[in-house]
């Protein structure tokens, strides 16, 4: 369905369930529509050049597969295209790589629908978007605890709900 004067979005994620969920959320908005979706880097590149979406919502793990370089190239050739990366954690190296390559923002996978939609609108309007993160939340502290070599029992005890 073609919505007149809508934000044309491509969704790129390795997870089919993510693509479906994001498409349902985005297409529910009167000012947005998903015009393409993909789960692979080669197809993402083809679709980007074929459809020239206003905004591409791209999973951070795809950036690891060479999309950062392609993103930089596309930004040079089509500066009006905007990119919003979504990831589990904003500190992921792939997120940083995408931002350096020209992505305008990052949204975390656990973000509320209204915040995701606001991020899309903000980036589409020419702004930048960064997630608001509670630094003491388990989702932010979890990786550091695991990186310190804690056992599953210790991690589970540390983040048990009150």
C-alpha cells in the first residue's frame, strides 16, 4: 500500500520476527510505510539502491557484515537517505562503526514503540537520535558482569527481580 507523503522505510534485520514486528509497528502509522525489508547484506544493498528509502532501519549486526562501508558510499551518492541503527546495546562496536559511517542515530531493541516511532521521525526530519539509557538498569550492567567472568548463578542472583 502506498501512503501519500509518507516516510518511506526499509527494514534490514537478520531476524524475520524482528522484520515482521517492526513492519507492523511502522505500517500502523499514517505517516510511515515500509517499502522494503531484508535479512541479508547483499539484498540490503540492492534494495537501498533500487528503492532509495527515506530512512533505513538497520540491525547493528548487519553493519558488521560490510554495511558500514556501503552506508558511507550510499551517503555520498544519496545524501538524503537517513539511517537508524537498532541494537541490543548502544555501546556495540557495530553501532559505533555505523555512526562513524554516517548513521544518524541508534535505537535499542527493547525501546518502547512510541520511542521507536519518535526516533524514526526525528532522524527523518534531519535530527539525530540517541537512546536514553538508565545506567543502573540490568540491561546496561549485564554485559559488564558477564565480561568479568561471573557464573550464571551470580548473574542470576544479581539481577533477580525484587
